[in-house]
């Protein structure tokens, strides 16, 4: 269970207050108007920003003292998910070994996970050589390898064309079935949410709530 | 923590050598903070000016002669860039100076130098010396003397001015090269010469002299060798003895000194021991050698000045053809000490006025 | 209540949960910089406390020196900018001619050429025995009086006009293409184009640029010392040096130093008002040639086509080129002469070369180290903690030298250290310290933008993956920052190698660097030896620049300019 209780944050003249509990294996689509604070919500969970008060807990353990990398969370951003100067395999390797000190076996794991997202033999390519969709696939491959129980996605596919986007959603679904994380995805597209079978979270009035269908 | 920080910053350079040399540098810094870095026991460090130690100067002969006399000692002549610069350097270094002997100051700077407290009594008997004045100092040992005079190129000037007034009113093409009184003893000498002649009017006269001045150099060498002898200007401030060298060695009468009606200023050059020196005995031996006949023989043609002892007939013949000053001018050292700053400021002012 | 306490503890744990305190680099760097600048400053002010300020300030020599410093800086600024404007315009409107790229590159070389070397070149052209004098002799004119104000002005224009031209050219070329098309369509005359399109753009740059040039000219040392020619043309920096090394007049030195400090402080504060695009040639040093090539097409639509325009163009560009090239040519030609071999093999020269290299390399390393310390912490402040203001304060510390010029700093260090050590023995160390601080503002300028840019883009990713500390540096930062760091190192090293200020103060026959040697040889009028020394120094600087960039920046294009 991912629970937020009276999590308060102020910025300029915005005051957010979040209280919500999410299922361990739930899939959620976070929707709301631009600027309503969706990214803020994700940042709080991800650990990039600390709330002024309140509690964020995962399975009864407080996440607050933990830095983003220490939290059981993987985040996929809209852009800049990869380091342009590093080859694909290193980008993925950073996900499990931030100092890039890996045993040989891990490299094979990396090749494998690349194959599973449809990027066989892309190990040594540089991000510049990849299309937008391929880059996001690499990022997804990294998520897969990390296997963190919570997966946050901040409009990861909005910069892609519709065909690619559909492919990515399918891939994402596969990934979710593979290891069943708790997924929170920001999206503007209802159809994406439907395709994923996600419950909708509405961000309204500096507050987030589950929509009843 | 410093080392980790250092490591983090340096490791991208990946050069072990650089890291090690940085550590080495730190140690070297610490080591050099030792006070008083005097040389080993048998090396005498003498601060002097460039033309003394040049090949044609008296330095090499004196060095050879003294080293033969003392046995296993060595003289290290340190050539500083100007004569008054010797005093400045010693003042800047303070008690940490490496020098054992300073050689090349003159009577004008004596009181000022003594005030620094950095000099020690010489312990040398100066009673037998033959100078135009009586020698009274216990600290300083004179080793040569001369009269300041403007030396001119007879090929550029048919006749030279015969007085300061004549110089100031000379035609456009009569340009002079002089030295900066802050860095050069001849430079200071000219300042004092005009002071002795004009007294309170000196500042005015300096301003009037400005159009005649081609340039002001830092030291005597540049003025004489690099500018005057290369024909940059027809006159240069030097000594009445300078033509002696040209007549004797170059066998030419081309360069002559202009005799001024108002008289010429006397310069006596001196040497002294440093109080902080651990080798005073050796230094004293050197000072005694300096006024000895052997060393003094190098003075006339080496330093192109008059010796301080009577060399009987060993003076070069051409020295008898030198100009004789109408009168000898000299301002007492204490008076100079009390007024030097003010007089130099006056000079600076007249020189910087438009 | 307990909840709040738990919250606070969590926050504490959160911030401690890192391997490396982000502030460590900044603190160390700050402490070092402050120690090196404040401590000497304090010792100087202590000395100043004993000064009778009333008499000191009413001393005519002091007044004259201050006045002359300001006067020559003002004239130099007016001349440099005044000459730069027509040249920049001419270049902007002549987007393609043979050698344009070479010329524009040449204009940026004035940042890399050591001052004293260029001075030698200038003397070789305009000096008493220079080309111009010989030419005048031939047509039987009096040789020019070059030393003094005229010499200083010529030298200042030589250095600052190209700089100003480059900056103006950049802003002219950044005028959107649509403006030009519109102007053409409307049939605007050249004069209207100037009034309504070009001048507004330049005017925006002018204030900041003028201030920069003024400050550079006001604190310039080598030029005034060599070309000033005497008490008549002395600036405060040179007067401080002279009162220390000629007169041992400490009160005078401190008086002047305090005056210098006050004025520089004022100028710095003034400059914070004018926020120019800090594209004064540094981070754009690498970009500029690319820009000029592509954006030259931009102004295609507004070429100076008419005959008189073409003539004017030609005149301005030729004049500027000759002015900049002549001294360099004179230098190159005269450096190969009868003394060349003997100077190169002379032990004094060789020792000077060694000292110059040591000073250059260590200064560069020290400067880079300080800069990295400051920037890493500033980066954290700006990006993680979103305190952009404090981040900038940190970088301001790096600019201390702009308030405390090298000779003033040297005076302070001298006063501080004299009772404890022989300053002449540790001369090289002091030179390294002063030169690093001198290079620091430039190094910061070069490295700031790249560091912030890459960090901003990837900050969240880095945090989410937990790449931190040494790992982050090795895998993320270094590969991306290699080139700016290489450029910064090369620049700092070259700047230090060619500097005359610090070494003039602490140099002696024991510790000499090439610039000092060159200055001495020029001062003794040993022109042939000076020529060779100048050539050597130039060669050394160019080599340092290229080699360091290659070595640190890795292969691929060598970004020289």
C-alpha cells in the first residue's frame, strides 16, 4: 500500500494537501488540467521534494527520510531519461549500479532485457542514434531491470506519434504483467488510461481523489 | 578530508604525477618558510649592480683575486638591476636577506641605508684612503669615486653646453638621457646636483629642463650602452671619467665630458656588511681586500672611476686628459636623508606636469 | 507534536542520506579564496590605519596618478568602442570575403596573446626604432613620440577593439533574419536600418561593454609599465608597484592600493547593474566561428552594395586588420635574428621557460580546482535547493580579483608574509596564487553554463537512480564537461604564463619568468634579445593552449576558436 496522509506543500500561493491510499499492485492514471500539480504529486512520492508536513508510507514504512534513489520507486520522465554520452547498456546499467561496477552476468541480463523490449543488439548504440520511441523503450528496459515495486510515469509518451504511443502502451502493459508494480502514470489521454485498465485519479482543487466509475 | 576532496578534483586528470607533485609542492612551501636562507659557509653573497659584474667590469678580476687570497671561499655576485635597487632589495627582504655584503651604494644613500638598521659596522681601517673629502663612516667602506658629468658625442654636437643654464636653453636637437632618481644612484646624483646648484629653484629648473629630456631610464647601463652609444641622443648623464675608457681602450676621443661652470657633484661609491650575515669575518676580509692595491688597480678601467688609494703612477694615461671640476659639490648625507622623499616628489611633480 | 518532531528527524535523515555533503567543495573553495584575498587585505588595511589620510590625499602626485588612471581608461574606452563600431558593422555587412573567418579568429586571439608579447610587437611597429619611425625617417619627418599617453592608447585599442568588435558582431548577427527581410521589403535606407535596427541592438550592449573595457584599461599594468615612459604617464597599479619596488614607500603603496580598491569596488557594483549577456568571448569562443559561418547568410539580404559602402567597408576592415596584424608580423619577423640561437640556449632563458611552465600549470590546476569546488556547490544550491541567488553569491566569490587587482593583492601578501619568510624565495608560489585568482573569473565563466545546463537536464534522473559523488563525476559530469574544462584549463594556463603583474612584484634574478625577462630586455633596450624572448613566449603560450586542450578535452575537433 502506498499511502499519503495530510501531505502538505505550499509553493507561491498554491497549497496542496494530499490524502490517499493506493493499492500495492494498482494501476492508476493521474489526470487533471495543466498546472494542477500532477508533477508535484509525483515529485512528492518520488522524493524529489519534501512535504512540509504529513506522512508518505509504503507498506507502513515512512518514505520521508529516504532520498529518491533509496525509495522503492522508479521514475520515467517525459524527456531526458537517458544520458546522451553513454551507450544504451550503460544507461541501463546505471539503473542497478550507480557506480557502474557490475559483474559480467549483469551485462547478459541487460542484453536480455533489451531483447524483451524489442531492442535486441542495441547495447552499444548511443541515444542519439535512436528514435524517440526506442529511447523510451530503453528507459522501460531499465525499469524492468530495477524491479522496484512502484513505477511513476510523468507523461512518458506524449512526445511520440500515435502509432508509437500505442506500441509503448502495449509494451508497458506487458512489463506490468511481468512484475506487477504499483503504477501511477500522468496522462492527458483517456484512451491511454482505458488501454491500461487504469483507475483514474483526478487532480482538482489542489487535491487528488479516486474517480468512481 | 582534504585529500579526498583533492583526489576527487584531480582524478579526472588521471595523472598520478600531478597529484604527487602537488604534495611535493606543499612540502617545498613549508620548507622555504625557514628564516634566513643564507648560503653555505664559504660563499660570500655580494649584492651589486650589473655593470660591476659584467665581463668588462672590475668584478671578475676582484673575484679571482680575492678567492685566491682567501683559499677555499667563493664570491657570489648577485647583479641587481640598478644601484639604488640594491638598497631597495635589501629593505624588501628585511632580515631574511641572503646578502652578506652590499656593494654599489653611494654617499647620498648612506644615512638612509644606515637608518634601516640592516647594516653592520665594517671594522675596516679607512684612515689611509685618499678621497676629496674626509672619510668618517664606520659602516661604509668607499671603493671608488667620480664626478657626475654629462658625456656628449662630439660627432653629434660640435660644442656642448658649459653650464646648466646653457643646457636648459640649448637648441631643440640637444637631447639628454637621464636616470630615474628612485632606482639609480647617478639619477639621484643629478637630482642632488641640481639641488646643490639651484637650491629652492630646483623644481622650476627641472620643469624647464623637461623638453631636453629624451627619456628617463631605470639604470645607468641602459642609458649609456643601449641608448647613448647607439646614437639615440647626443648627451647622457654619466661620469667625468667615462671618456677615459673610450680614450684608453677604444682609442677614440669621440666621447667627451661637458664641464659645467657651476661645478660637479661628487659621488663616492661604498660597500657595507649586513647585520644579519653569519659571515661577517669573511665579509670584512673582502672589504679589506676591496681597498687593497690589487683590487683598486681594476677600478680605473674596470669601473671607470677614480681609485680610493694613491696608485702612484698606475693610473691610465688618458685619465690625465679628463675634465677637472671647477668646484666639488656635495650635500651631507643626513640632509639628504631628511629631504629625499620631498625632493623626489618635487622631481616627480615637475616631470609629470605638462 | 510528535508527528512534527518525527517530520523534522525525517528531513534531517533525508538530507544526510548522501555520500558526499554537497557544500564541502564550496566551503573549501570559499575558505581558500577568502584566506588568500581577505587576509592580505586586512594586513594592508591595518597598515593603512597608520596613514594620515588628509595629507596622503592632498599629495599632488597621488592626485595626478589617480586622475591619469581614470583619464587614460576613459580615452581608451572611447577610442576602442568608437573604432569597433564601424568595423563590426563593416564585417556584419560583408558576410563573405576571403579571410573573413581568419580575421574574426584573429580578433579573439587578443585574449590569448600575452600582453607583454603584443606590447613588444607594438613597440616594434610604433616605437622609436620601429617600422613607422623608419618610414617617417625616409620621408624626413621627426620620429613620433610614442611613449606616454599615445603609446598606452595604441596598446589599449589593440587589445580592446577586437574584443569589442567580436561582441558587437555577435549581437549584430543575432538580429533575426525576418527583420532584414522586412527592411528590404520596406526599402529602408542604410541610415534607417542603422537607426532602427542596428543601433538599438548595439546600444543594449554598449553600457556593459564600456564598463568592461574601462575596468580592463583602468587596471592594466603591463601596458602602462612598459609604454608609460615615466612619471608623466603612470596609473595607480604601476605607481603601487613603483612605490614598493623603487622607494620602499609602504604608506604610499597602501594609500594607492586602498584608492584602487575603492574604485574597483565601485566599478564592480556598477557592473552588477548592467547585466550584459556574458558572452564576452569565452563560452562563445568555441561557438563563434560556427556562428559567423552560418549566420553570415542572415545578413545577405542587407549587403552593403553601393560603391561608397563597399569602399567604406574595405577601409574599415583593412585598417583594423593592419592595425592588429602589423605588431604580430613585426614580432614574428624580428624574432629570428642574430641573437636567436644564443638567447634560446641561454641558461637564464631556459630557467625562465621552466618557471613559466610551472607557474602556468599550477595556476591552471588551482584555478580549476577552486572553480569546480564553487560550481559543484553552486549547482546544488541552484538546482536542487532552488536558491538561485545564493548560488550566484558563491560565484561572486570567484570574482574577488576584480575588486582586488593583482598588484594590490600582491602588496597585501607582501605585507602579510614579509615578517615570516623571504618573499623572493617563495616568489613562484605567490605568482601561482595570484595568477590562479586572476584566472578564476574567466574559468568560472567558461565552466558555469555547461555545468548548469547538463545538471538541469538530468537532475531528476540522476537523483532517481542515485548516481552521486565520485560516480557521478566520473560517469556523468566529466564526459560532458571535459571540453569546457579543457578550454578553461588551457585559458588559465595561458593567462598565467603571459602575465606580468605578479611576477613583476616578486620576481628577482633568482626567479624569473619569460614575461619578466622580456620586460627587462625591452627595458634595457636589448631589442634583439627581446624579440627572440617575445617569440618564445608566444610560442609557449600557443603550445600550452593547444596541448592542454587536446590532452584534457580528448580527441575530436580541437576547439581553438
